[in-house]
C-alpha cells in the first residue's frame, strides 16, 4: 500500500504513477490507428500474438501501479480488480476500434492474448504486493 510521503505533491504522484499509464494507453491507440499494420513474421512464434501479450503485460504493470496509488491506503485487492477490469475494457475497446481502421480488423484471439498478458503480470504483481505488505 502507498502512503504519500510528507511534502509530496499530488502533481508529482500523477507524473510518477498515473501519467505513464495514460501515455502508454495513448500509444496503444496510436498504433491501433495505423492502417494496414503488419509486423514481422517469425517462424515459430506468431509475432502478432507475442506483441499483444507483451504490450498488455506492460500496460498491466502501469495500470496496477496507477490504481494502487489512486487513494492513499488503497486496498491491494481492489487495486488488482480495478486494474484488470480497466485493462480488459481497454483491450476490448482497442479491438473494437480497429474494425474502423482501414486494413485492420477485430480479432477475438488478439483480445484473449491481451488478457492473458495482463492477467499473468497483474496477478504476479498483486501476489508480490500482498506478500510484501504482510508484516
């Protein structure tokens, strides 16, 4: 749990914890807006799925950091649930949005891969935070 140090301004908290998540979300939408985006093809791993997994794993890290700092003394379980709910809704919006971008389409497998990356990393962070919070 986070307790704001004495003398720390809300602006500094925003820049340190919330702005990175907002910036990354903007980057996701920017990349999703590129028409006919094709990634490199790897022989054994579908690059597209690997990119989705890693993209949303990083997004989950940033979202968990942000949600765990929303309110001083935020319950870590609530931060975890809010993080996963937000990331899942965002991934769904991102996939839906792509259907309106020329050369892009909505793919349920991409959505599932996004969720897999977010849930795996989010769960790891949550468990680690709970372990560290115990006296």
